[in-house]
């Protein structure tokens, strides 16, 4: 399992643990939704090529990218 996927699954687990300890139902619901999203992202990593590093030749959306 690659590092990124393990980190996403760890975040999901932490969100669910905190959500289970909260009395505020709206906050718990949001944390569970975040956990679902982390797990979905981890699943998408499995569906990709398997590389843990982005393709340097791809033109993905990069934050702060400036075109000349």
C-alpha cells in the first residue's frame, strides 16, 4: 500500500473516531462525510496507474500555476 493511500485511510479512521465521540450531531455528520471522501480518494488511487508520484509530463490543475 502506498504512503498516500495509507495516509488517506488513517485520516478517515481518525475522523470516524472523533465523530463517534462528539455530542454535536452536525459536526459528527460532517466528520463522517469527510471520512467517506478520504476513503473514496484512497479507492481512486487504486484505480489509477498505481504510481504514487504524478506524471511530470501531465498538465493537471496545479494550485498557483501561472501561465506565461
